[in-house]
C-alpha cells in the first residue's frame, strides 16, 4: 500500500493539480470508514466481514484519475470505481473475490453544466440524478431527463448501465440521450466521443462503464416535458376479487397505451384489513405527461377495468411527480433532490426478468399463491412499448427493448447478519425459480443495472473460472450485443485492467 501511495503522490509532483494526501484514505485514517460508508447503499455490504479496499482515492481533478489508473497498473492492483454506490451487489466498493483492490471514489467530480440554448448538459459521473433534476428544475419548467426516480442514484453507474425511468415509454432510456462523453482510458488518456471512436462510445452507453474505463462525464440532450403532469396510485387486494382480471389486462394494455402514459404494476403481499390473513395486493402507480382530463379519457377508452376516477389523479410538476413515485410526500421542497443519503438504509436484494407474453390467468393464480406463501418478495412490472420498441436493439448495448415489460424482484429487510440475508435471499430465489415458465428464456434476460450475482461471478482467471460463466453472463445482459462488447473490450483494454465480477471479459483467442 505504501508503495502505491508513493507512486500516487510522486507521479504527480510536477502537475498543477497534485494528488494531496488528503485525497487518499487508508484504513489507518479516521476518514477511511466515513468515506467508505458515505456511499454504501446496501447494508449487506456494511459489516465487519465485507471485503474492504486497501485505500480510497477521491479525485477532485481528472489528472488524479489518470494517475490512479497508471499507478494501479504499475502495482498490479484492481481498481473499483464508485459514483453513487447504488450497485445492488456493492461491486463498486467491495469484492466477492480475494483480489486486492482500491477504490476510486468519484463523489467530488459532480459538476453539472446546463446549456438551455442547446438543450444539453455536461454531467460529471459523481453527480446524482437528484442533483441533475434539481439543476434542470431550477432553470426550466419545460425540460426534464428520462432517468430513474431515486434521487441518490449516481450518474456514473446509472448512465453507463443503460438507466431507465418513468418516461421511458415516451423517450426511451437514459442512454438514448447521451451525445458525448469524457473517459479516462487504460493508458491514462482523456478521450471524448471523437477521440474514443463510435465503438467505445457505443459500449459505455449500456455496456457498463467499469469494463472500459473511468467515465468522467456524459453530455446529454434534455427532453421536453409539459408544465403539468398527472400521477395516480390505485390499489386492489385479492379479497376484492378483481385482482386476477386487472393484472391480466394490464399485461395486454400497458405496453400498448399512449406513450405519454407509464403505469407501473406492483404485486406484493399484505395483511387483509378484514380477516388479518395474508393477501395479494396489486398497485398501479402512473405518470402521465399531460393533464388529468386527457388521462381519464385515455383510461376510459383503453383500460376501463382499472376504474380510474378523477379523484385518484393528482396534477403536479415533473419534480414532484418523481417524489410521488419514490414515496416522498408531495410538496416536499425541491432541495430534497440534493440529499445524497437516503432517509433509511436497508439490507436488500434485487433480481430482474423480462416478460415476453402475457402470463395466463391460471399462471397468475399460481404466482399469487406462491407470493402469499413466501410473503416478503415483491414484483415490480415496468411496461415497455412506445418509444422503447422503436429503437433498434443494437443501437446501444441494452438488448431488451422488445419485451412487454421488465420485472424487478424487490426485497428489503432490517435484520442484520448472514442468517437473515440467507433467509430473505432464499425467498427471492424461490420466487425467481417459480417464475421460470412465465418469463424470457434461452436466454433468460436480465438487466445489467439490476446487479445480481446469482447470475454468476467471473474472477477472470481462465484456470479457476471458465469462459462459460463470462459468456452466459454476457448473453443474459446483452444478448447478441455481447460479441460487439467483447471485440471492443479486446481493443481498448486487452490486459483487462478495468474489470469486476460481471464485467466484459477478455476472452482468450484460443477458447
Ligand atoms: P455505483 O457507484 O455502485 O456503480 C455501479 C457500477 O458502475 C459499478 O460497476 C461501478 O464500478 C460502475 N461505475 C460507477 N461509476 C463509474 C464511472 N464513473 N466510470 C466507470 N464505471 C463506473 N436503475 C434504473 O435503471 N432505474 C431506476 O429507477 C433505478 N432505481 C434505483 C433505486 C435504488 C434505490 C437503487 C439502489 C438502484 C436503482 N437503480 C435503478 C439501479 C441503478 O441504476 C444501478 O445500481 C446503477 O449502476 C447505480 O449507479 P451508481 O453510480 O449509483 O452506482
């Protein structure tokens, strides 16, 4: 470690932006644990047995990143890159293999340069979505950006892994609006779109940044939004009897609706208010990019089974609509977007699946039964269609655009310890197994940004691991786009410096 620190400090001695000791945090420093914990978003990876970095470097200038990249190769150290720290498996700050690693923490490189004249912004990867939304909202009432609704999610991981939000049926994914980028490559050079070339620029819009370099910033096109949007939440429970019909119908209707309308469907299990028994609940949470009168007329025509009433609808602005989706009370000041620390941290596990065709009513009944038995895991269905289906599946590495919906498996828990983790993760795996006949197969697709180590861990050592794990992971995340990513990886980082447990492999040519 001390040799590495020396290299970090001396490599820079002539620079006008030297790395100071204050930017390097070792386990002996009081600042180490607070810095490490500042962006841990899953308590599963905040305990004494979690593998920790040898040290943390918090760059405040691009030259610090360049030095870190070069020095780490000199000392044969793995680098983990963290922006917002929301990786569901903590891959940005811990390791599930025994490799020695250090953490490059991008949290201070978080400037946002907005240009309303061109409707664009340069956003550094250490910024959060909330900071981006705040900047937009402070300057315009008619612009927004189609990314996730959780304000503390980081730009670095979210954008490089594709990124979606509740405007995706109208505008597609986050990566569909990236027009330029700055990246530090394996040689420590700073590249932009022109100098990195279209292949690498394609790869870092959905292929995961951590495989290819350190993304310093993305340039994005903003999108136009109406000043008034409408949100609603409608709930039904199994005891009201209509659940099966309305869930079945959602699958047919939601991906075909007007593209201004996004209706998320959530299935979870609650205690019946009448009997105290466990019962299935369905919730529909929606954003409509327009006013409630038009929304009601669309719903009456296309989805009368839901029975949406005018009194269910809330007209608001775009920022407040994101609060609504994220369960933050509406009317909360916009400054809330700047909070980096979530109000509550939990232990969590997520998995993903894709829906290719509607699940039959019998199938739904089986799923409901299983969910009631397992009680804790919830399923979030996000409808595709609209703009998503218009963009070719090879336009970016994200290949899942033609599905009816993405399913997120969600489970949060408070109890610490491995026993609780095994119990809750076990429940989720049971539900995932149960869903097998109803979702995509061959490959069973999954979303890179819903990081799930159950899909495989690659230690990139062809002696202990094998090409099959890397291949299968790549196909489930990227389908046929995997091979282009492999080619790009081979060209830009043949020594596989930029890697993690699920990164794009450098496949030996003889395999
Ligand atoms: P983090 O810093 O953990 O990085 C994630 C991955 O990207 C790691 O592999 C990391 O090394 C790499 N990386 C980060 N910065 C990099 C950089 N500058 N250069 C190169 N590589 C870099 N997703 C979604 O699409 N829509 C949603 O609505 C949500 N909502 C959501 C809510 C909550 C509470 C969580 C915890 C997560 C989500 N997600 C999501 C998933 C989220 O998009 C995903 O975890 C992102 O990768 C998080 O990006 P961060 O920068 O925060 O993560």
